[in-house]
C-alpha cells in the first residue's frame, strides 16, 4: 500500500512529499505543535525539506506508511498530517 492516494469528492490524502516543504515549515512552527509535540528546530524551507527527506520519506520507504498530507481540492489548502496504519486481521 505504499504511496497510496486516497481521494474523495472534496479531499485528497497522500503521502507527504518534498513539495510540502512550506506546509511542514508552517506546521512545525505553530505554537501548539511546539507546546505539545516539541520544537523540531526547522526554521526555513530548506530545513523543512530536509526534515521530510530524513524523517518522513525513509519511514514511508521502510514501513509503507508515514505522515500524510490532507488537502482540500477546491481551496488547495493543506490541512493536517495524518498517519494511517492498516493491519491485516
């Protein structure tokens, strides 16, 4: 199930990629992220892309799942990171 894209009429959920650098930069520097998750020391777009390349993409490659970016089709607004864990029962 690697690199799976989920799509509805209004939303797209896809693995976070290098093109999400600005979104990750903004997200990791929100006060609530820093308060509840911690400061990841990501201060610019290049550092955000490095964070994606070293923290998120290797996890996707190794395990087949990682952080996903949920965006709204009409507004092209990135909303949140989500992680799917699909287990065989």
